[in-house]
């Protein structure tokens, strides 16, 4: 039983179905690990162990009575950006240190309905702004592969919890890379779906036109399992889109069945590679591992074709204009009156607003509110915001042109592996770490990150696959077929290897 946390979601489902273990035992196993080891990682902000135990017991009873929902009784945890009724929802901020949500996010409801058990709420950069999880009011998260390194961000708690073997899968959100980059830093697979695929209702907004929820797991199949209950049209989110509903797990199994025992299961797949994604600033070891993985893809039958995409530095500038602009508008609701933190003894209304916001928001959030407000202000709006929107349209066009010649586009997920905690990067340097991931959000495309090896000092490296609109199945099955023939995704972090 000591190795339960190293099992895949598929193995957990089979184990529950075959009564090798109960959901109560499984849940206890994870809670024990969290209690023993999370003091080293700091991945959880809130634990819901007691309700999880009760839910697990109920799940076992339902299964005994013939309930066939596959995910019934499988544990997971939520990024603390998703509203959970009756449970603290902080978004990593002091501003929401006492916010008990009165309702559930749609994805929380859907995952509940699938029968999964939530073990709690996971740490993150404050309001999802950051790439290293160091802007959280609840402290930095440590990378389970090397405790002196960052786990990536903003979904650092989600990635670290999965990579530590505290939960098999976790929810996360991605506005500019926050699922893919932590997946890359923690040796996981993570997928950001097409914009509009997953409801944003109850997901605290950072930049509404870019935000999208998705899943993190050790493999593409694990991600497929958790993503399935998350997707679908939601009338409560005006940007959620009605579209055909795929069955991801079935699609992955179908891809494997179709490939049979062919030595070239990816025959016919055209992978676009853009020189713009191998730009200056790319770490040599990261480049080497990504190029080696592309060779493995070729050996499995894929063909590499050259494509062009927008210069990532232009994309980066566009994102860091638009995302803060939207954030400054979204975060204006936190005024010290309606939600969360309120300063002590305000002298008048302006003092109440000013001090509540100055004391409640951390420096990175304040920086973005300031730049965003500036970009939106009269006199500067056209020069900054409108111009960035026009560039955004060109970025979309460049992706559309690239996809004429290929089925997926591959790139490094991030220019480096996980860097040291407390390196105190200046903001502009930290933003540079997002160069390869943000274009996808500006275009609304789906993309995943998968592990493709380790650096010489044992840190995970990720490869990003970008797909055409609505083609999550294509991305997941491409990565799944790769993972059927390679073992990068089966390497475990130091913490995951610890037994308790
Ligand atoms: N690192 C990026 C930022 O700070 C992306 C964050 C995200 O995807 N939530 O904006």
C-alpha cells in the first residue's frame, strides 16, 4: 500500500473497481502524505481532510451499490482560484484571507458530480500573477524535485502537490502559461484547453479574455481523466462556447488501438517547429532535451516541418499590456467593502479604499493594476491598449497561417528549468520566462506541456505542444502515444519517492 500515490489515475480506477483498495484507504493514504510532507513543500493553503474522509466513505458505499462513475472516489485538489462553497477561497491573496465563497465554481460542481474527492485548496501566485509562486501571501512553494527551487507559477501549488504524490491530479488555470510552465518545472503533463471550452464561472478573474482552466497530472491520460468533467457549455459564462463534446479517455484509447503495434504510431502527424521558439535566452540543456524529444517524435513516425510564428518578444509585450489592463478592471471589485480584507479604522471612504487595497494587495498585483490602469487611461488608451489588441489579431493570423502546414506546433515550454527560490528576479526578467507560452492564450488555442527529460542537475524539462482550436484530443493523444513509448513521465520527484 505504500506505493499507492505512484499509481496512475487509470490504475487507481481499476484498483477501486477491483476492490484492491477502497476510496477511504486511498484518501487516507494521501492525507497521511500531505500531513507528513507538505511542511517541506507548502502546496496546500486549506485542507478539507474531514469532508474528504466522509465523501470517500460515501463513495465506497455508492460503488458497492453499483454506481459506475469511473472517477467515483478518486482524490484530487483545486487551485485556490476556484470558488468552493463554504470553504476558504483566497486566490493566494491577503485581500481574500477571510473569503468563504457562497457558491461553487462550475468546474467544482462538475468534478463533485463525477464523484471525485477534494483534499483541499492549493497555493498559487497572488491572483495568478507570477511564474514562480513566490507572490503568494501564503508563502512560496518548494519544488519537490529540489526544495531550493521554485515550482513555477502561477499554479505552483497544483503542480507541486501532484509531483509530490499528494494528489494524483489537480485543477489549475492558465492565463499566460500557468498550467504549462509549472508542469514543465515539476516534471508533469498539463493542458490548457481552447478558450471557451471550460466555464470560467466561479474562477476568480485575472484577465478574462485569456483565462482558461485545465488539468495537471503525471501523464496525458491523467490529464484527460480530470479534464473530462471540467468541459462543456455553461450558460453562466458568456464566453463559454457550445461545441461537440469529446470523450478524451476514449479518444486516447482509440489512438492506441488504431496504432496497434506499429513501430510508427504517429505516422502522418506533421509537427511544426518555429525558429522563433528557439531564440536567444533559451538554456542549452533545455534546447538539447527538446530537440532530442523531437527526434523521438520523428522515430515514432511524425514529420517535422518548419513554420513561422510571431516573434515571441512582440507577443510578450502584447500580453504584458493586455493582461494587466484586464486585471486592473477585474480587480477593482476588491474595494474593502464587498469582499475580504478591510483596513482598520478608515477615516473616510477614500481612506477605506486606498488603505484596504494598499494593505490587501501584494507588490506584483499593485504593479499590474498600475500599469493596466495607465494603459487604459484616457489619452493613452489608443497608443497602448488598442494597439496591443491590433497586434493580438496579427498573432492569431500568424498561428492560423502556421497551421496550414502542420497539425501541432512544438516548442520548449519555458526557456529554462526551475530556478532558485528567492532569486529576487526583477519583474521584467520573470516576465521573459513566459515567452513561449503566452501566444497561445492571446490566440485562445489549446496547448499542453509534457516532460521530456532532466537537466544535468536533475531538474525536469518540458516540451510544449500547441494545437488547433478544439483539438485537445489531438494534443492529448499525441502526447499519450509518445508516453506509451518513452518513460520521461514516469520519473518521480524526491518527495514522491519518500514513503511515510
Ligand atoms: N506568468 C504569467 C503572468 O504572470 C502567466 C500567469 C498565468 O497564466 N496565470 O501573467
